[in-house]
C-alpha cells in the first residue's frame, strides 16, 4: 500500500510512496514505516511515556510519515488525529486489507481461564488460527507468543489475521484482554462468537481504576459479537443477555454433572441443547470444566457436531505453562502461570487433592503491577503450601528485595514456612533438591513466558528448561535421571 492510499480516508494528501509497516514503538521503526505517536498509559507505579517524545528517534530510523495528537510541524507528512490509538487500529486494518472480513472470528475474554479456553476452542475447531498469551497457531503450526501482552498491539493483531486469511484458514480464535479492549488494540474487529469466561472484580485495577470500569472493558467483547457465550456465574448477567447469547455453567444451557477428578484428567457428563454425552478432558483442575464448557458451547453454536467435539476434547494436548507436568515420579513437578492470589489458590488446591506428600511452591510477584497482588500471593502461599520459595518474577525497575519482603511479610502473618531466594533458577533448584517421593513441586507465575524481566532487561527464560536442569543436577547427585511426562 502507498502512503497516499493509507491516508486517503483522513483527507491528508501524501506522496504515493510504498508503506512497509506501521508501529507505535519507535524501536521497531524501519525505513518506509509510519510511526503512530500515542500517549502512554498512566499507572500508579510509574510516569507514563509519551509517544510524541520519540518522534525524533522514529525519523532517524527512517519513518516516512507520522501520526499524532499534537500540533506539530515535521519534515515528513504528519496526520493529526484526536485519538492516536483509534487511528493506529484503523490504519492497521486498512494497511493489512481488512483481513477480519475473510475470517469467522471467536473472541475469548475473562479474568481467569481465557488462555485455556482459547486453546481448547482452537483445538475443537480443527483447522483454525489462534492468537493467545501462550502462543500462536496456524492450523497445527505453533509459534511462540508475541511478547508479554495477552493481546498485542493493533498492527500485530491485523498482521496475524492477514496471515491466517492468506493461508486459507476460515476461522481464528483471539484471546482478548481487558487491556486490549480498553486500549483499542482490537478496535474494528467484530466477532462471530464472543466468549466471556469469568470475572474477578479486584483484578487489573491499576489500569481500569474501578471494578465497574474493568467490567465495562470486558463487556465490549460481548457488544461486538453476533452471539455471546456467557458464564452463568458472571455479574450483571441480565445486561449482557440483551445480546443473542448461550449460557454455560450451573443453570445454563451447556452444563456438566457427575464430575470425576483423577490424576489423568477430568471426566463428566455433558448436557447441551444439541444432546448429551460423556466427556473426558486430560487436564488437572476441576475449574477447567468451566473452560471446557465455554469452548464446547462456542463450537456447538458454530455448528460443530457434538460427537466430534467430545472425541476431540479427549485428545486435547494441554496449554504450555498451564498445569504442565514436567515429571510425575518419584515426585511431581508442575509448571503453572498462576500469578495472582486467586489463580494460585486454585492451582494449589487442585494439586493438594492428588499429592501424597508435601506441596512445595516456587513463586514471586511482578514489579510495576498492582502491589496488592503481593499480599494475596504471600497469604495464599502460607496457607496452602507446606513450604514456599519466594523468588523473582519480572521485578522490572522495582527493587526485588522490596517485593520479596512484601511477600514474606504477608506469609509471616499467616504463619507460613518460607525462604527468600532472589535468583529464580536457584529457587527452582532448591525446591527440587528438597522434594521427596510423593511430593509436588509447583513452579508458579512464569508459565509459558520466554523472558525474565530484570530492571530494563528482558532476559531469555524457559521455565521448563530450568526445571529439567534442576532435575538433572539432582539426578547426577543421586545417579538417576528426570522422568518427563505430561498429564
């Protein structure tokens, strides 16, 4: 696309030179790019950046045009807009040729469970694309996630949809965070089915300010969906039901009974408007039944046959970093993304039911995030784990020792047993060296993430490899090797 064609809807004359890309990150600018300057997001723990301050850097890197919200005079075409984020989404959609029109889109949101539900729905649909916290997929081809965001910025979202359409795929599943909805990363996208899995009012208040604003951001997905698939446990359900909808969970149209929870997974009887059947989900954690119901309801509403979905559910390979079993015996090692008090509580309670010995925990709390999380995590760890190793988890520019002390103080008030081990690799090794037959070691907080943020650095990280390294070191000392295994 040329610059004049890209800017045509805004009435700004520009030369017909090729546009190679667009971004709001000046570090990503290359020759031929359009740079969109947006104001930063104000958060309690830091002063926001302002994209307008990085225009000189973008120009030095080869930007051929700039979009912004301020009155400026620049040596390249400058498009002034009222809302930079809105313009970024509109320009990205136009640049990539409106790829959303070629796909049936499924959006999944929720305070907890949206990643697992997204992976489940992608698996049930078969040949579809997936954009998620824990990775991307085009049919069966898997790729690592696009950074730390659940939902990336608009140019990457539309680039993903363009590739999916160009590959001939007909459906795409998008995991959609409240941040993405509030910050217009998915602006312009309409969904065939929108899935709202869960809502916890005390999450992400550092961005949204109030539970009401947080809920309104989530509810935008429902407003933009032809059909809403809604949990019966959601607040404000009557307001959401003004849209065409399908309910899942207790009292809904898609529900489960006779749950049997075992070491290999979850068995239950599924009831739907399309019939009933016996279901098996090879995941740990009874809470995953709700995620399965959400995904099944969306796929059934889209027209997939019930018998095919039940067969597919039983072959679900799991989600990287979500109750991922690294070793089963003689003691179990599990990786989970649990990084809030509520998600950590659910993970620990799940593992307690199938742990013969002690429950050992490695966990931290992220810097530059709501500090209330630290107290919640510390208290839950003290109550539910036999011993906790508090360690780093993306402390960013906050002092790590201050975060560890906040976790320790919360655990101390609950009478918990813990150690502070600042280096995460060492903390994992300490926990695994201490484990005895029948114990479970839970490595919580990082899950699938490929980086560990220390200060301003994002260092390569792989939680599974760190666990396997620790198991090898233990095995070398004892003369045996780690036993890898899935659920």
